[in-house]
């Protein structure tokens, strides 16, 4: 069996399970947000109070991490399928990793404050 160093789950079964698990968590987060928007009078105060709660902050960070894992696995699969030049693929993967880390730390600082 070939092990890919840049694969998140290290094999196809783990990647498949991670994609499905992250999709479920992202769906639950979407339902959570839509539920809030549907049943609340949305203004600045209610929005601030909603995102000020610890549960919402933790759930938002969990959803963000799931989006990043989901994106990494999907983009890794696309890059390994369609970019045959290993140096170009490694450069693109490094760029994707840099962007994903940027998104993570941006979300972390925005949500929890500096």
C-alpha cells in the first residue's frame, strides 16, 4: 500500500470518512444558523449576543476546522489527479496550506478576539 505524505487521513478510507464527518458537522452548523436567523429578530445586539455565547463560538470553530479539512482533502485530490508535475503540485499544495492556515487564524482571532 502506498502512503501519501500530504494526504490528511493517510489513506482513502480515512479521507472518505473525514469528508463525510465534516460534511455532517457543516450541515448541522448550517441548520443551527438558519434556525437562529428564522426564529430571531436579527439586529446587531442579538447577533452579538448569539456569537458571544461559548457554545456558538466553539461550534463555529468546529465548523471552520471542518471546512478547512474538507477543503484540504478535496483540493489535495484535485491537485494529485490533475497536476502531474510534482514540483508544481508541491508548490500549489504549499499555497493551499498557507491560505487554509490564514483562514484558520483569521477565524480564530475574529471569533475569540486577540
